[in-house]
């Protein structure tokens, strides 16, 4: 049996080797369809990070039964093509809930208090920096996405004396917002709201949504125009939730006061040079998920998802359901 780690992001495989034991575990460094096709040839399972697992790649996976994604999101996997090929796709939800919520709060505080700008100014010899800073208490926080990370942020900010906390889910699951928060709403601030209402009434907005067709570029020129002048945005979800051109325009013009971004439309050292050049943007390197504990849990659970499938069990956190008849046929042909 052959397991391929398609794009090793962490630099060690201790957790995966503990899960798989003596199984052949191959580590690759894939960043393109071609490199994935080459590395995953003959693989029974793929542990996937950020490489593009497209339909073209999936068609070449003759033995593969599972694509186990490191992380919550799986927008780099063609899940429908995998299901049609009889391949399970899995993810690892909730492994970094606290870390992402803490990071979002950290970005918000850094933006509101202009901490990075003041740090740079003091290091360059300046003092009494004249940078407008607004009080957070008495204002309105908007949380877009009320899954586990959005809920964790909501719980963490209860002591900040916001006047209102608006909560929405662009998937339209307002019932979910009400049910999941019903009991807590009796004791803490929180109001389910439509997306348009939230963006037009919030002073600070934090995004915690998956990337799909309903959320892609939901922050765009039109939605930004409806926002309050001087609003502050935080994104620890997916970069493509924001139209970065519209965001940069609004930050440069002063329509938005600041933004804290951990994710980008195109990630890496060259991520959005225009945003990086703006003084009112706080940037981190898609690391909101990170702590020593969260990464260890992520690696272990990713490997366990794959092992469950390869040992004939349904994975604990699937994101698709493969066509079983085709999967059985493939196993018979390739056995």
C-alpha cells in the first residue's frame, strides 16, 4: 500500500507515521497538476495540503480510494470528480477553532489600535504618532459565518462592551444562527441579521465562512460601498471571499479604515503587493490555524481519515460520498 503526502507544509511526518506504521509513506512537494499526477501515480491514498486536486488529476488516480485534506477548507479539490471516481474526500473540521478565533481577535485589535503602524514609527525614531484611533466599546461588531470559529469569536468578545454584535451566514441558514445561539443569546449580545444589514451597520466585520459560490467575493465594490465609512474588516476565512482590488481601493481612499488579513486570493511571498504596500493593512501568512497543538491534531486526524477508508470504514469527516459501484469495480480491476 502506498500513501502520498502530496505537498508537505510542515517538514515532519511523525504523526502520520505513527498512524500508518509500516505502510509506504511518500512525501512530495507538489504545486501543479503535472507534479501531482507524477507524485500520486499508484497511490492508494493521498494526504493533500494546498496542491490543486483537479478533475484532470483525479482521472489519473487509478488505485486511490481517499483524498484526505489537511484542513477545514477543501476548495482545491474537485469533490464531484472524486465521488464519480469512487474516491472519498475528507477534511478536518474544528481542529483549530480556538486558534483562528484568537487570531481574528488579534488582527482586529491590531487594526483598531494601529499597533503595527505605531511599532514601525517608534522603531524609526518617531513619537506622539498622530494616528486616529477609535474606541471599540459602544460600537457594532459583525460576524459573517456562525460556524465553530465564528461562534468562538462571538464568545471571546463578550467582555468588550460592544453595543451590538450582528451575526449572519451567507449560506442563508438564519435558522442555524438562531438555533445554535438561542440559549446564549438570552445572556449575551447577539443578533441574527441579513448580510446586507450587517455590512451596512457594523463598525468592525470579521469573516468566518467557507469559500463557495455564495461567498466568493462577497466583499466587493458594491458591498464595500454599503459599509460604514471607516469600517475595519478582518479575514481569516479564505482570500477569495474578498475582491482584493476593491478592498485595496477602499483602503487607499479612506473608505475603510483598516483591514487585517491572514488569507489572500493568491498566497505566497508575492501575495497582493498592493495590499502589502498600504500602511493600514495588517498581514499574516495564512497562519491563523497554527499552534503546536493544532498542527499535531491536524496531522493525526488527516492520517486517521485516510486509514479509516483504506481499512474499509466510512471516514469520520467526509465531504463527499463516492459512487460505491464504481469504487468496487476499480478495486476489482486494480487488485
